[in-house]
C-alpha cells in the first residue's frame, strides 16, 4: 500500500502555543484530508484540500496541499485543551484513501 | 442525520468464531469502505465498494469478506476469527471519487 509518513509522532505543548505537523508521501495524491480522532471515536474531518498549492483554513486550523502533490501540512494556532487528540493525514488516489500513522497532541493547561 | 452507523460497538470472539459487522449510511453516498486501526499503524483499508454492486480488495483483505447489500449498507464478515484480527474497525463513506470521507464511531473487536 501507499506509505504516508506523518511527523511528529507526538507533541506536548503549552496552551496558547501554535502547532505544526506534516505528512509526506513518495506518491502523488489528488486530495489531501486532515482528521482528528478522540478516544473511542471515529476520525472527524477537519480540512479537505483538492489542488496543489491550495491553502485552506477552518477556524484556528490551516492546511496546505504541497506543490509537488506529495505532501501536506496542518497548523493549529493558539492551542486550547480541547485540541487534544490524534491527528491523521490522508491522501486520495482514485477511489482509495491512505492514512498516515497519526500525530498525538497533548495540550498542557 | 445519523451519518455512518456501525454495530456493534464492542465484540469479543473466540478463535474460529464468525461474525458480521454492520454499517449503514444515510448520506446517499456511493462509496463505502472498511478500515482497521491498530496501534502505531494508522488506518489500513480492508475492502471498499466504489458503488452499489461492486467491491474491491484493499491493503489487508485476507480473512475478511464484504457485502454491499444496497446503496446504504456495507457489511464486513469474519468467517473464522483469529487473534490477529483483534483491532478497531471503522466503516466510512464518501459521495464519490474525490469527495470527503466520513467515518462511523468504530467497532472494537477482541479475538481470544
């Protein structure tokens, strides 16, 4: 299957700090998606990106579709305690979606 | 709207037992997917159905079968459960190619 490398694996930050995580692949994707997963729940879609170079925001979240179509990043500004969770990137090619291994975010009040 | 609904939420099986995981979506989506999630390995695709009447293997299909019963429902069957199939299973759906993928809340399966 397609390999998506997501980094960092985990982050411990103070409330109010900004967060940045990224995802890279050896393959080109047509769509990049970013999800957040809380314990015991399914992943919830945060942002969808459809074009190379696209920069999209959703509140305090900003994500970009890399120019090469092989990478994407997610920024969270001014983190708050409810940002805690695991963040996943996903890339689409054809009808299939491939996922990164996740970034675990802990926000210290 | 309920979105994507999975049942059961939890299940414990003995090795060799069979069971079917149910999934239904009420968003009129064409494509449906089954993933498994294991620690440190992200989500891996088991099977998917691009449209009603079609199913295709994903990355880890061995030991599983699927049925796209109609446009709403996509079930995953374990014919003879093995401990290696202990995992959290997620069903997901999308309107069609290129669209956003929406997930159910998962089934936690333990095979003893």
